[in-house]
């Protein structure tokens, strides 16, 4: 399954980042991360490639694991509907949409950004559109934290609302820009549009999904 290959690539790249020395890791992120102030610089056309290369970079173990967990939960179902070639195109297109949104919202930022969450958000947007009755296991903190199956539409809608609030809050507060949040918003909206244009078929790859997900 292509979803597992994307998970493996992202994990391998992060393993390489972790293995490098601090200085080498910083240079690695500078070369392959997205720097909004440079990405549209006509004097440095190679910077355009960082719109894609940054999709496999992560800033921490939490960033990596949260992204890969969402890709694992939702990516397989979307891949089944699109098939491998179109799913790969969809993944990169939504990641590109997220990266461009991040670069445009605050183009003066000189710090490399890791907008890998944009592609993950695109997958969530597609799932939200195609599987309106899907359900997902979620941690629910009340008096105790317990695991319960909830409608994926609620899970993803709450996630999107939190990203929107965090993105605007990051613009108003101190810091070096709206780190990743607008990439997620841009990727999500790009996913909603693309999944409608691609007209996904029913279970293209023959993968198994619960009947209620259809």
C-alpha cells in the first residue's frame, strides 16, 4: 500500500535528521525546508523545489508521530478510492497547496518551515468529503481518559477549527510566523477541492474497509 510507503519515507528522513549532528541537521533543514522569504525568489529557482521536499521533514517526534498516525488512520481509505497513482498525485498536490498557502500568508519569514502537515491535512479533507459516515477511535478526556469510536466528521471538523484558531493566534502573538498552521488549512481546503474534481471510484485498490465507511 502506497500509504505505508509514504509513512516509511517520512520516518526514514526523520531518522536521518536525528542521526546528523546539530549543525548538519540545521543545514539539512535549511536546504530542504520551506523558507517563505526565499521560495519565490527568481534569483534562486531551486528554492521552488522546497515546496515539495519540505513535505517529508518533521520538527520533532511529536510532529512526526501525530502526522503519521493521521496518515495511517485516513490515508488507506482515500488511497482505496483513488488508486495508487492518483493518490500519490493527490498527496503531493495537497502538500503543495498547503506549502504555497503558508508561504503566501507571511512571505517575510526567513526561518525554514516544515509544512508536511499540509499533505496530511489534504488527506483528512478528502476523507471528510468522501466518507461522511466514517468513524475513528479517539481519546476522550473527561473525568478519565478513555478510547471511544466517534464520527470522523466531528474529529476532523474539530481538528480543522483548532488549526484555524491556532493559525490566527500565531499571527497576533510574538514569534517568527504562523508556523505550519496555515499549511494545514491550505492543504485541507486543497484536499476538499481536489477530491471532488478527481471523482473517486469505489474501492479502486480492492482494499478492505468497513461497510459503514461507504
